[in-house]
């Protein structure tokens, strides 16, 4: 293993250990360096700030681990993503609750975008529609997962992914109905009070 990977892993382990003890907002780069027994100069050589480190953790632990054969299979990737966040929920709950989390949110979308693009290009003929839906997916997925992970009664990932799938199916049926393309679905669509 390259020395830089080992160094980054030490910073990552230190950040995760600190996040078990305190709020994410109260963890400084100095704290991470003391915990890891590494230098601030080294930290800033690799990362812009602690959210840069969180992005590296996400890249290393999830994005780099996505098997090429499932990259274009949207539900499989979504299930894998939810399983990852559930396993790491103690850590990411702290990240998502930090008022300064917007940097991670923006970088999450940049990291996840190539995977989302492979999925959307498979189903959209129009490149512009594909790009819009790719951005929508990245934003919606992160917002939904963030809300799920910070919930006091977090449900298991299997339940969460099925709930999301059901909501999207219902919404798709609704879209078809309002555009007059889903007359045969009217009997299947439950009447909603909203």
C-alpha cells in the first residue's frame, strides 16, 4: 500500500474516532492531527479541510468499491449506497448534522455523478434530459439519505430502499396519469388525500 494511502487512512481513522466522542462541528484539524499523531502540514497536503477528508473517506470506502458490473444498475448501486451509509451511520449522522456540511454535500454530488450518469444515460435518449436527471438524482439521493440517517428511528436499509422504490413507482404512475399516458394504471393507483 502506498505511503500516502496509509497516511490518509490514519487521518480518516482519527476523524472517525473523534466523531464517536463529540459533535462533528467541534472537531478541528488540530484534533485530527493530534489523534492521528500526524502533522497539520501533512493534513493540508492531502486535504483542504475536514470535509475534504470526509469526501476522501466516501471515495475510498464506497465509490472505489462499486463493482463495475453494477455501475449502470441504478437500484443495485442505490442499495449498496444505503447499506454503506447504514453501516457507517454513526459517523455520517455527525457529518450530516454539522451546519457546515454543504462542502461535503457538493463534493458528494461530484463523486457520485459518474455513477448516476451511467444509470441515466441507459434510460434517456436526450443528453440534456439525462444531465438534468443525473443532477436531480445526486441531489435527491443525498438529501433523502441524509434525512434517513439523521432520523432518531433509522430503519434498516432494505426497508428504506423499498420505501424509496415504492414512492418513485407511485410518482411515476402519477406522472403518466396526468399526461394521459397511464389510463390503464388508474385502477392500480391508490387514491391519495393530497
